[in-house]
């Protein structure tokens, strides 16, 4: 059974809506950026090369926050096609503002639930990489079921990757890292890119450190990058 077959009311969502004021600049970014760079689930399966106007590596980032790291990666790698997914309207507006100001052409955005985007818009074996940086760890035990990284979702992520494609996660919450290892090590389609089970990798140069990450390090949190590749059979 895929996530598309699970009733919406029974699914773990990839986000929780939190109230937040959108600034005038963020609203302008949304109003001007979404018509040019926004994508809709109702549009169906994404035609990457048509959308971007050329072929390239395909990278999806889930939960990009304010979009700062996504912008930096897109600037550093203009031939790669980046699709961000996030429902936080101020963050999406901020990202669009940066895209417009810097004239970045290789970013598109779904302001919708990642579960729905993967189920309806991203074909199996189509992605070179999926990035999930600092997802909500849901610290309290009774909330662990809300964590994004769960077995069914890991299966969906794995089979949207091309063989050899990379699933890259980062967290500064060690109990969540252990949970991620539990889930991902049990997924037969994935293999730990470190070469060792339950082992993180050094932060790759392409992932810029975030403000959230720097704050976590100041608080003594250990930042871990987990990297898994779709098994090549």
C-alpha cells in the first residue's frame, strides 16, 4: 500500500500549521513569486524539464523553513533543478522574495503537504536527491507518532529516488537521529552512504549551515547528517 491509498484523515502529515505573521515583504514575495515559480498538486505529475526549460539533476527539499539554505544551494549549483516543499506561508514568501531579488531560475515551490506532493506529483525513480534538514523532532514521547520519518514515508521516499539517488537528512536532536536510524536501516531499498550501519557522515560542502543549526550547536546539540542511497540492484 502506498501513502496515496491511505485515507487523508489517517495519515501523518508532513507539517503542523503554526500561526505566524507574514510581513509586507513576504506577502509581496508570495504575490509576485508564486505565479512564476509556484507549483500546485492539482497540476498532477511534474514534468521537470518542461517546468525548468532544460534538463538537470532533480533535488527536492522538504520543509525548507525560510528558504535560506535552499537559496544558497540553488545559487551554487544553477544547473540543478530544485523543488522546495513547505506550507509555512511567511517562509515561502521570503524564499520567493530572494528568488526574485537574485534572479534565481532553478527553484520551484509547492506550498502544500509533502505527503500529497509525493503521492500525486513525483514519479517513482525520478529524483536524484531528497533533502530533509532539521525536521520537527517532536520531543515528547506521546508526540513521536507525528514525526515525519516513519516506515511508510521512508518507503515512499526511497522509491521516488533513482537507483543510486541520495536521501540526506540532518538533525540536532540525538534521540530523533536514533529514531531515523531505526527507520532507515530497516528500509531494504536504502543503504547507509557512510558504509557503516547507524553512522552519520560529515556535513557535505553543498549543505550550508543554517541559523537553526548554529543556534543548536551553541546550546550544545550534536548535529548529525544522515545520508542513505537508493540501492542499485
